C-alpha cells in the first residue's frame, strides 16, 4: 500500500515514511534483517529528498510531519539497530509530549517503547515477579489509553494499533491480569471483528483466552481463519496462520466445542504439513 502511494505521488514524503515504517521492527520481530534495514534507509533517503523539494517550493511539511520524518530517520541512521531504536524512542516520546491528543503519535510512541523490551525470547514488559508493568511500560500504557480516547473522525472508531498493543502489554500481568486489556479486546471485536484484518480479528483472543471467555476466543479465531483463507485463495501468505489455528484449537478444547476443535486441528495439520522450519506462516508465536 505504501509503495503504491509513493508511486502515485512521487512528491509525498510521508508515503516514504510509511514505507520505512513497514520495513521497521515490530513486536514479534524486534530486529530487522539486513535487506529490510537497507530498504528502510532508502525509503527515508527518498523521504528526505521529497521533503526538501517541498521546502524549496514553499510548500513545506507541517511541524508534526517533519518531526515524524526526523524520528524515523534516526531509527535508520546507522548500522547499530539498538542505538537507532533508542534514538527513535526518545524522539517519539518527545513527540507524545508535544501532541498529547494525537492518537497516531501516541500509539507509535508506545510501540517504540515496547520494542525496546522485546527480543527473540519474547516480551519483557513486567517486573520480574510479573505483578506490575515496568515504569516505562506503564507510561506506554497511558499513551495507548490516551490514543484510544483520541478523536478519530477519519477512522470512525478507536485507534486499532492502540487496541492491539494494549492487549499485548497487559496479557501477561499477574496483578489484574489480562482483564486489564479486555476493554481493548472488546473494542477490536466490535469495530474490526467483521473486517478482513486477520491479525486484528485474532488479537482479542489473547485476552479472552486468559480470562476464561473461551467461546469468544473461538469466535475471534474462526473469523481470523476465514480471512486467512481469503488471502490464501489469492496467493498471499497471511500473518500468523498457524498461530491463529493453534489458538482456535486450544480455545475450542477449553470451551468444550468438539466440532470447532476438530476443524481447527485439521486446519493446523494442513498448515504444518507443508511448512518448512523457517516458514513465517507456521510460527506459533
């Protein structure tokens, strides 16, 4: 989508910013491969050229857009990804202070902080005893809550990234537990449950499964799996295919829904039968 936008409008600096964001790390992949980092740097170089052209023509970017470009450029500014991630987080935290009612800025700032607590072993958002969030993660949660409250006339609903990240940030807590993210799970079902955003259809089940709402976890993954099948029918590899099916089987077992469990099990067997060990579609995490 960002590539198409950039092709349609070569002068669009933010289109290149979005393309770089698509190459950037996310929670389940907190480190970029070499090619991804190179593509991200190239996108930000193109963004800088487009922004410079706008400035010379007297049609400069807004302060907000310029700040977003600057933050993303810091992320791709060198070969040390950790250093770039820290610089990006610091810039986004400053932006969150400048734009306390901007849902996009707040959600991206929270994600930047969360990424610093992710590695190949998983998420590390809580204190060692698992009872509470780390102080910087509590700040991230406050940003996400504010992002979810922020007006969003263009989308007509709550910020989907804020809802998504809230579930991940709270699901492993021992004090209050995943129930602290149920509001976000319920909002995702209400607003995107009938969409074809497969991962966001699946995400509520992270909270539902941990709070005993097994039938709702089944329904979330049935919807996500149906979306996955649409992707597969068009020759596209959906994100989290095996992960969703595994959630479906476990939730159905806990709910006593034998038919759903058997159907999910057959789907899971088919997914893994043809998957190599490095197949991204088959990752359970």
